[in-house]
C-alpha cells in the first residue's frame, strides 16, 4: 500500500518581488511483515508476507489489516521516501 502526503510551503518575503515555493513529498510504503509468531514459545519465526496489502478501502478498519497475512499494518516495515522540490522565480527576470 502506498500513501502520499504533500506539504506545500510558500515564502513571500516582505518587500520582495521574488517568489520561492517548496514542496515536500513523502511516499509511505509498508514492506514485509515482521510479526514474530513464535514469541510466546521463545522462538522467532515470521510468516513470509512480502508486502502489506490493505483488505479494505481507505478510511475503513480494513485498510489497516493486511489481506495476505491478517496482521495489523504496524507489524509491516515502514519505508518513507522524502523528496523536497524547490521552485524559485527571480524578480523581474525579463529585465536586463
């Protein structure tokens, strides 16, 4: 399951005619399941689920349960990719 969060920040300095804007894009992906199924007997074993697949639509409780292994999303390894994009337009760029 991939989730995307976009944060847009705009900085317009007082007295300046230039515009600087930056956006932060975070892609969240849930990888393999890390739930220890043998913890109650002192061992360590995982079920081999390779990637989280939501068993329901976004906004429902099924969206937090994995369709492949039945575990909660928190048992799956969380990977966050962060990308910062900055855009700058100089003041009066047409003037030389």
